[in-house]
């Protein structure tokens, strides 16, 4: 009888342990999300996407500057977009 109780208790403990599970949802950025395209001028980017959260001054030759928005970062050469990167 004691062996049956131990087996029953073990089955209950293992049963409760098996029910505690969780799923992980890994959300990837939307690669098709709206963002500036190569060649856009700075004034067009600002009119279409609003004022950026921050602007880094141009450095180097040719001068490369960076504007940071909530969902993406835009890189300019002179006043033209050369790349827009989605944040992860």
C-alpha cells in the first residue's frame, strides 16, 4: 500500500511539472515597413516621415549623416538617402 501511495504521489508531482509551459514569440521587424528609399532628399524624408528623434552631424568625406527614427535609421550622403535600416 505504501508503494502505491509513493507512485501516486510521484505521478501527481510529475503531472504538475509537465503542465507549466510557455511559448516564446520572437517578433522580427517587418521588412516591408515604410521607410525612406535610396536617393530621397532630406526635406522629402522629413516631410514624409516627420522630424527624426535625433540627428547626427555629417562626418567624413563625402559627408555622411544619420537620422534616427523610432523604427528605422536613415543614412545620408550629402542630402540624399544612401541607406535606411530597420531597428531590431
